[in-house]
């Protein structure tokens, strides 16, 4: 029964994977209060995903592969629909901003066009507080608020349609403590793996499936950890920079390779740890892409970088722990390889190959 439940969960997991891999980090919002009593808001998000959500909301067939011009025209023609799922409010009263839509082919992690949406308007006279809500994403995104001409800024991380806490227009932004920043980025690192980093989760599961001993699993995970920590730091500091158009398909290839290798070999080979290390270098650049999109606080750059990495490791260990609880008890059974390792690896390989084609 436990094994059947495990495969049912895996089936649902893999069916969801293609649609939601790397949801985190595809949206960010910045607000600037101008000295003349006006506000400028910029929303940067995945244009293709937003277009598909608009199609679904309006009961229209979902179209993929549209050009920048088609996506921009869609956003402009659906202005009223777009407005219904965001709130710009001062002292609890919603305002009606001017909105301009722009779509460009600049690459994101999944090589999708980027939508830049600019909202502007006058701040109602006498207003004391500002609040924001944006229901066009389901994942975590950053809201940064700044007054023009001032270096200080405040950042909130919101989950999907969550409304921001009121932000004072009169008092300077309150700087977050080091502990608060560390806890926030720890959580963001964890959620980048569980539940949003489904490609990284599948890679970790691929490592888990072939290994019959905990020491073997930990050796591979340690190699992976060291490797992605190196490239995460180098990428965030700007020392290493490789286009996501290259990194993301290669990450998918690495997942497919590990899964296919699980099918054709039954024992851990000496080269596996070195190979996992090399693949870890790739995944670290993928982590860096998400971290850059989320934004790093300049005052606590190292704190955020380190705690994000710790969160990533916690997420990976959670995946291994869950896999062990579901199927790990059956290690050593004669049927384990034929009924668990090979079918699960085949599912992972098929999903990864699909991602590879999607991301190229």
C-alpha cells in the first residue's frame, strides 16, 4: 500500500512538473514615489505565462509560442481584465493608475519573453500609507518601495495574491534586521526546491534512486552541494556569467542523463560522484538566476546569499527524506530495482527530455 501511494504521488508530481518548474523568481515589482507627489510602479514578469492566464480567465483557448508583438497586443486589449487582479491603494482606497505594456524577447530562465508593465498616477493629497496586491502570480515575488532621491528602500516578499503590509509615505523605510533577512532568504531557498524547483527535485531523486546506502547518497549530495555553492557565489558576484538559454537546457539534460544511467547500471560507479559535481556547477548557475530575480539586499548581501544556499540544502534533504520514507524501506528487496528504480527513472528521464526540448 505504501509503495502504491508513493507511485501515485510521484505521478501527480511529474504531471505538474512541466507546467510549474521554476515558478519562483519570474515576477518582481518596484515602486518609486516621486517628489512631485506621483508614483511609478514597474512589474516585470513572464509574458507568455501572463498571456496564458489571461486566455484562461477570459475562457479563450490557451495559445503558446506567440511573438512579442502578439503578446503585447494581447496585454493591451485585456487591460480591464488585468486591472481586476491588482490593487494600488492609498489609505485603504484603491486608485486607477495609467498602465503601459511592453513585451521584449529578453531571456528569462525558461527563455520566455518578458513583460514590463508600468503603472503611474498621482498620490492622493494627504495620503499616509500605500498598499499593493497582485494576483497574476502564484509564487513568491519581491515588492521594493523607494522614494526618489533616497537610497533607503523597503522590500517585502509576497506570496501570490497576498496584500502587502501598509507602507508609510511619511516615515523613512525601516531597515530589516540581519536575522529577519536571513530567515526570509532561508525560506526562499527552501521553496526554490520545494515546491517550485521541480527540476532540481528530480535531479536529487535521480541521485537517490541508484544508491543503496546512505553513505553513497550523502557522497553525491555533498559533491552536488559543494559544486553549486561555488557557481552560485561566482554567478551572483558577477565573476561567471552564462546565458540562461544555455544553462537551463543543460540542467534538463543533466536530469535526463542521471535518470537514464539509473536504468542501465545497477551499482554506483566511481565516476558518478565526479559527474554529479559537474552537474552541480550547472545547477548553481540556475539557483543564481532565481536569486538575482528575487533581488539581494545590498546591506546584507552575504547573509542573504548564505542563508539562501542553506535553504536550498534543506529543501534537497527534505526531498531525500521524503523519498526514503516512501520507498527507502524496500532497499534490498529483489523486486526493488525493477518496480521502483527503473520505472521512476524512466518517468524522470521522459520529463527531463521534454524540458530539454521546451527550453532549447
